[in-house]
């Protein structure tokens, strides 16, 4: 078993609500290279539904979504 990180950058948006957290994440993704992964940490449950929907028309994709300790951890791969 390996302890390698599954992401390149982390964006902690605990306390932010949608759509602001998604807009901030999209801004960060613009500055990342294709293939890199952004971890987004949020306390807003709407991110589960809204984030994949917002990315439908972009090359970026949600590759993993978990909930732990009251936070949502979303991994987004830059397209």
C-alpha cells in the first residue's frame, strides 16, 4: 500500500457555499496543467450535486467524491 497523494493541489473551501466554492475551484483549475488533480474540501452538501453538473460542459471531470468528518472531498482532474 502506498501513501502517495492522489492530487496536486488542495483548495480548502470549508465555510464557503455554492456557487462561490465552485467558482473558486474553476478559477484554480484554469491555472493547472492538463492531467493534474485538484482536491476541493467543502462543507456545503450542494457541492455533491452542483460540481459535476457545472463541469459537464468543460474538459474537467470529478474523479472522486467522499464525505468524512463533516466535509466533502472532491477530486477534479484538469482536462
